[in-house]
């Protein structure tokens, strides 16, 4: 794939200087870039790498002296990561899927497959499924009955989508994601140990042995437009109503979204996030890696939770949270500082106790 510097700059909405007709075939880190690579050096920290590589053109930070760096052309990106997003879109050819439906795929006769769709081998599409135009579905995908998927979907190898799932346009599912499995929901015939613990705040109670009875999931999953689900992420179906993921939300690898959860629009759920059942997540919420959210609470719009935070109570809109339990970031910083002081404070208290003991013993002896 060949692109001129001028064309790339136009695609990025950026300006360029130098030989705009110069063509490049790939993007590379500066130190390993070849003569036909576009070096990515959007920060001055990467300038030294340009001299180590052979790139003739690069994407640089605003104000960079491209001539002094030995380049023939440069594109200037005031917002480096945005340039990276648009550049990678331009250079990514997508998966290599043959046109049409593979003869090794199993497609129910009642399924409706949109124009231009590509379906790979060993994929199984159930009854009454609707697949939108130009969908790309790789090998070993399964899609359950009565599921609808919008146009321009990209569903990669090993994805499993259950029945009664509704998905919007431009959906992306990375390998081995599971959407629409049953929720993890059980009950005992009489009050369980868990229910007693909640009711009594952990006070010991006598309980008898009981078996867990499964609560089946009758709801589905509803996913809006422009949603991406990462590898091995799991979105459980609702018990009665649908679990829902709002438009534009991005879900990372190994994320668990439990039954009845509602996730708003344009959220980021990073790796190993776990959201327990019936929780409501607002719009534009960012949950960093390993964040846990307990069941039956709400997290307001624009909340940001740092990595490892555990949110176990309602979080108001706009709050930045950190720690376990999750508290305001500035509060957590103070708690952390105080925690680091504890060994020193303990030593000081021990010294005071020792001094007091000596003084008390002298007082009992009548010693001045």
C-alpha cells in the first residue's frame, strides 16, 4: 500500500512540509524505519531514533526542525495520538476474508445476509438471524437465533454471540469474545448464608446446607452503534430485561459485564474490569484496568476510576476515584501518604509507651 506524504497529511487533517510527492508503504518506529517507512516521532523524546533509522519522512511534533533531522518531508501533528488513530486506520487492510459465504459455513435458510457480507469457514449462523450489509465475519464464529447485527460489522475468529442479541452498525468483536451467555444468578430455597451476611453485616448465624437453584436468563443483550468488544470479554444477557451497551463504548480484553447491567455511551472499560449485576454506568465513564464495580449501584456520567479501584457505593457524576474502597483521588492520595507513615508512627508510639512506662515505674518507687 503506497501513500504520498501529501495524501497522508490530508487524511490526518494535518499540514506537511518538504517533498509531498514522496511515497511511503508502512509506518514504523523511528529507529527501525526503512527508506519507505513513515517514522512516527510525535514527541521530541523520539528524535534521536530518526538518526538511527533510514526514514526519509516522519510525523513530527509541532515546531520540529525536520531538515536538521535529515528528513526530506515531515507531517506535523499537534495531537499525536489522534494522528496515530487516523494513520493506523489508513494503513490497516483488515482481515483477509474471501468474498461471499464460505462453502464450509453453516447458514440457516431463514437467515438474512446483507449485500457484500463475507462469512468465513466453520461459522454457524442460526435461524432468523439478520446480518447487515458489508459485514465481515471470520472463521469459527457462532451467532444464535433471532439475533440482528447491523451494517459494516467486523467479527473475528471464535466469537460467540447468543440468541436474541441486537447489535448496531460498525460493530467490532475481537477473537473469542462472548456476547449473550447466561448471567450468573442463583438462589436457595431458604435464606442463604450470603443473604444473612448482608442483612447482619457479617454476624455469625446458623445456616443449614442448601443447594443453589439456577435463575435462567430470559432477556437478551442490546448493543449500540460503533461499539467494540475485546478478546475474551463477556457480556451476559439480562434476566428479564436486556443487558445494554451504549453507542460508541469500547470494551477491552477480559472484561466481564454481568446480567442486567446498563453501560452508557462513549465509555471505556479497560482490561479485567468487572461490573456486577444490575449496575448502571453513565455516559463517558472510564474504568481503568482491574476496576471492580459491585452490584445494584450507579456510576454517574464522566466518572473516571483509576486502575485497581473498587467502587462499592454510588459514584456521583464527574467524580475521579481511586483505591479500595474507591474514594476521591485527592482523598486516596492523603490516605496513601498516611499509610506510608504508619511504620514510623508505630515506632514513635512504641517509644512514647516505653517512656511513659519508665516514668510510671519511677513514680511508684518514689524516685524523683
